[in-house]
C-alpha cells in the first residue's frame, strides 16, 4: 500500500489493531465477502508483523507510524475496491454483442470457455467429494477417539487446520473453474495466543464448521453432478452418433459387420440427430447453471460474511 494520508487527519486514529480492522471492515461494507476477508487478512498480517518488529511499543504508536506506508482504513478500502474492479474486468471474457437472437444465445454457450470449466467441475466433483467426505469423517472420528489422550489436542489443531487449507484450495477451484470470487488468502491465525486459545478459536469460528459441512455435502452433490453430466452427455452423443453411423451403414462404410438400430424408424433418425444436438447444448447450459449455483453455495459456506 502506498497511501500517504496520515492518521492524524482522522477524527480519532485507530488505537488498536482490532479497531483498525473494524474500521476497515466498515469501509468495505457492501463489497464482496471474499474481498473483505482478503483485505482484513492482509491488514492484520501487516500490522502484526510491524508489532513484532517493534517490541515495547504500543499498538497505537505502531499503527500511527505505518500510516504513510499502509494507509488509513478508508484509503485501504478504496485501493482494494479499485484493484478488484481492474482484476475482475481483466478476467471477464469478451462481452457478446447485444441484441443477439434466442438461437444465437442458445448455441453461443459453446463458445464460452467458462462452460467447459463448469462441465469439468461437475465431473471432477465426484473425486473431490469423495476425498472431502472421507477426510472430514476420518478426521472427526480420530479426533473423538484421541480426545482422551495427550496427542488429542495437537491432532485436533492439525485436523482443523487441514480443513481450512482444503477450504482455501476448494475456493481456488471454484473461482478458477466457476468464476465466483473466493478468498485468495487463508484465514488469519494469531500466532501469539496460547495453545488453548488457538483451539478455542478454531472451535468457535463458524467457517470451520461451515467448511466441514460443505465437504460432507460435496459427496452427494458430486455424485449428482457427475451422474447428470455423464448421463446427459452420453445420451446426446448416442443420439448424434446413431444417425451418422446409420448413414455410413446405408452407404456401405459402416465400421461394423452388423450395424442395426432398434426402436427407431430410419425416417426418424434426422430428428434423433437434431434432438442430440439440442440435448448437447442444453447440457452445456445446465453446466453453466450448476456452476453459478454451486459458486453461491461455496461462497455461502466457505466465506465468512459476519464480523469476527
């Protein structure tokens, strides 16, 4: 941050890190929750690093000293908003011409890279869902079993920490493949607290439990996404391929010795082919819809929107 305004310009400069973070959170009111989480992490990490580098000085003195290098909460909020707009503008795909016909919008989905990313996410979610579910169930079971032993608390901390790391990884997958803005920083963990305080922080943080619930939910969602995608794509591919193969068979170019189609008259094969094309593009639209819906589910369960 390169803001130059001094805190002395403010009616009452922030006296503590918590006060600074509260003001930054208020200044970012209305912004994307993922952006707020990133900004708060950066600010807290920077301020606590300055505190560690200046032992013996109060938080108010350190915060006032870094005013020129980091900036006041309002200035930091403005910088994050401006940067977010530029980044999102750069990441957005080229806009389609306005006033396109319904037919152009229906078939135009095939030209959007996000469509295939969402479709691949539906297929990948079966593997990630199985992994997340197994990790959470195994971790909770072992945490409960080891609770009576001395290694129980370190194990719980490691397990809960792994859940936060996995939630960050899943957030990156969601943002890259589905286009939903997700946190790009991990949740800040204070390093100056005692072991029990850090355990308590993990237990009371709703993101911890929200992330676990999300990972458990990913198993049924992954099965549904994978099944729907594979089934619809298979049906569409069959509808498209059958008339083409029948045409080859009629011309004597069939790759098989005996090629027959049952249940459909040959005069209906053109309609089957058209139906397959329509189903294929409808599946692509469904993938886009699932991607947007799942992006909202991930943001709701993995991103904290309420004050800490």
